[in-house]
């Protein structure tokens, strides 16, 4: 059951695709729930019992249970993901209050502006959500946590499906400067027998950081390079940023100005911000014509053979705005020659630090939403979503019969229909390894299935043991991309001494791809979650809601990776008897049945460990030694990992991996093992 309440004059975000009538006027029978219209906006409050658990909010900090902190949906370019941060890159305004004593329910606040979720920080037993005056609130009831999530997924529509090669191992780095760097990455992976499906082109491939351009000195023959790489089973995936450089003679800039396709300042002039190329304009992707124009610009790279993109800096990130920079510089210059005391010095410092992503900048430019002028801060959280929508809608025209890889940094609920996300600029910290596990179920609740983190960490210097553990933890994430920042230690897996271990782990990933792909596609077509907290499948288990470092993956697997430096094992809670699978290589596995309860499990650095649920099975591809990518995975034979007292059935999904013709559910293969 879904209840819908409209306040003020909401902006249509495109998050919801299923029609829901408004009302009823009275709230459903949820003890302690109140919704009030106040001067500062709509306030929703609910008392929480000590046993209640709060799930969701998509890409956010902290654990699976969101109690005890305040989270703010206010998309932010912030590379320092520490516990005191209240916002990350997206706005995912859906949560489920899981209750033991009362029925559980979900809340979705459809407001593209700033929304605050105080989940028991101010008052430990009180959840308070504050949105703007113009919003829609949906309350979602259901028989269970899984049922509530499923109903919400139906409300917001089917999730994006990438090409099958996008589930293979992928390598990226800010700093692959030219064609030879790309060739070296591919050659060194293949020379070590390490499968690879994609290499990413960060901002280095562009001419002066201009969108949809290619530096002809560094990449003199991009179509030839794309063809060469595809011959090796590797796809090139370039970055596209939100800011369009202000430069005479640059066609994208000149067209956008001529047609009025850029966001405007309060005086009606094109708003000037700054990102990588310096001063830029931002395409007004909330306008239908501008969105179609910007999406059409992807065609030039696709005609050179590109079939995957990642959209970045699309909160949008703003290093500084032209007007704010002038104001700050005037004030700082006025301090020259003065004796700056404590307060004056820190004020000067704050002025400089406040140049980037300043909330006041969000109030200084406007969108033309098809004839309606809207200030940016009111729709800030849907900008990245609509940039990705622009690309996806263009792909429908440019390549209507094939799938194109597409994911974004910033997003809002609804973007999941057009692409996936990666979780942004994490660090090479053990705490971020754990965070990457905890974010997955919450993102799946919001429909974002194609997701993963920067394996090994983007910022900072990774270590060999951290990267090994991270690969083990990322074994089942649909997006498995090793990505690092300029100036950090090189973290391609062949850079380390124990390359044999990295090869074994990545080959295990490829062996598991039939299961990963099957479970992903079932999650898409059945509105399920690919990753789930334990309590979603074990609602009667009193311990399951408190487990913060284990997740269920698909129907058969539970993962419980090591995320602590120098640990040789970890404690694991089993809500039922499960089979532990210990793998050092595809052909080297040991299985052991463990009873329900608490266990300490040894997990050496050179092995992958996961658990198979009773009555379930998973396929494992038998791979040739010389497999280079998913392109080599044809006419496969399978081994089966199963746990059960009798025959076990597994529903298997497969297709050609590239076309948009999907296998109907009544034709999925039912395998009995």
C-alpha cells in the first residue's frame, strides 16, 4: 500500500513512474507519525523504539543502520568522506523504518532541493525529516522489509541494464596521458594473464579539458585505438564533465550560447562558474531542448567506436563562481598590510575554502524548466540525474539496439532508470572498504543496481594487502573498477609483488560472472535488491538487524569480507546453517558446513571466502587459462556450488549481453542440481 501527500506546488522530478492517487487525507495507522506544514517547510516526525532500525538513504556515510546521525540530501563534491560529513554526491530520499513491535514502513520525500534527515541525532528516539514547502511525500506499507522495498522499486521504475562486458574487471587512473599509456595497461594485464574488460580515459584525453574533444597530440587516432583495444577484448570509457569551457571557436560553447542552452544568472546572462578548464557554463539539462542538445554531443565519440561513458563533476561541482571570486578577492586584498589576529586569519582562510561548492552560488543561477524559471538550489539534487538522462535518451536514438555503459557521480532517485553510479572519490582507507560494503544495500533500495566503488581507493596510497582485501570485498559488486588519483601510488594489480594472488582473485570474479549477471538481471526484472541486509531475509532473527558488515548477494550468497588491517580472520554471524566456500583459485576450493550462530572464521590474505545459503546453488564458469575478457566467455561449461540435503533448483539467466532484447521470465532456465 502506498499513500501520497502533496504539499505546495512540487517540481516534477521524474523520480516516480507509477501513478498513485493522492490521499487519503488521514495518515495511515502508524503510531507516532506526524506530518506538519511549517514556515520552514514540511516536517515529518516519528518516534523510534529502541529495537527499530533505519535502512536506506542510498549513498551516505556511516553504517547500514542509519540511526544516530543527521544526513542531508544536498549533492556535494567532497572528496573527504569522514564520519562528520552529512552529504555526499547524491540525493536518495528513501528510507525504511524497520520495526519489531509495530509494522515497518517506508518514506520517500520527493523534493529536489535540500532535505534533512535527523535520524535520532538531536533526540535519540525521534526521527525528524525536514523538506521544502513544495514536495510530495510517499508512505510505503508492506508485509515485510523486502515487500516495502519491492513496492518502492515498482513505484520508481525498472533499473538500468548495462552491457555484459561492464561486469568484467575494469582499470582506471587519472593520469593515463596518451595512447601508449593505454596500450601499456592492457599489455601488462594480458602479459600476466589477468582478464580486463575496460580502460578508462580521465580528463587527460580531452583537449584543454573541453567536453567531447580529443587531444590530437596525445590521442592522434582514437578510432584506431578503440578498434585495436576491442580486438583485445577491451573497451575504452571516457569521462564527460558537466562544465563547458568558455572559449571562442569551441563549437559546444558557441552553440550553447547561440541557442540559450546554458543556465542563467539572476540578470539573464549565462552563469559563469569554474571547473577543470577554468571558466565554464553549465548546460541547462533541466530544459528539454537543452537536454536533447547536450545528449546529442555524445554522438561524436560514439561514432569513433566508444560504447561506454562516465559522467563526473555533475552535482555540479563549482571550483568558484565568477561573482563570488571577485567578492572574495576584494575582501582579501583589503586585509593586505593589516595585523590579522586569530579571528581575522581564520575568516580569511574560510573565505578561500568557501570558494568551492558554495551554497550561495546555488542561489545565484537559474534553470528554464520548459518555460518555468527555477532557482538552482530548489532543484540542485536532480542536476546530475538529468545530465545522465540526457546521455541515455541520446543513446536510444544513436544506438537503439545495443546497450551502452553509463554511470554518474551525482544522482537522484529516478536516475537509476538511465544509468548507474560509482560512489565517488573515496580514499585508500580500511574504513572506506567497510563503507563500500555498507552503501550497497541502501543504493539498491533506491533502484541503483549498477554500482560499485573505486577499488583500492581513489585518494591516497593503497597497500598490497588493502588492495587484495578490497578486491575480495568487491568480488560481487556489478561495477568492479580499480581507480586512483593523479599523484598517488600506481595501483594496477601488476604493480605489486604478489601478482599471482591478484590474478587468482580476478579470475575468480570472472568465474562468478554467470551468477552475478543472473542475479543482477533477476533483481532488475523482479524489482528486487541485489544486495540486502540480513534482516531483509531473516526477519525473525533478533541478531540480524544488528549485523553491519555482512550482506546478502542475490539469492544464494552471503559475503562477509575482512576490512581490518593485518587481520587473518573475522567474526561472522550465520542466521542459519550455511556452507563456507574458501577459494584460492578457480580450481582450488574447500567447502565446510557451519551451523547457525557466531563463528570466528580464518580468512588468509591469499583466499576469497563467502557463504552459500542452505537450499541454494550458484554456477561457476570453467575458464580457459588464456581468457582475456568477457568476450572470450562463449560456449561456457559450468561447475555448481550447492548446499542442500536434496536436489537444489537454480533459475539461470543469460543473453547475448549487448542487445536490448531480453529473455522473458517464462523462458529463464530452471536448473536442478
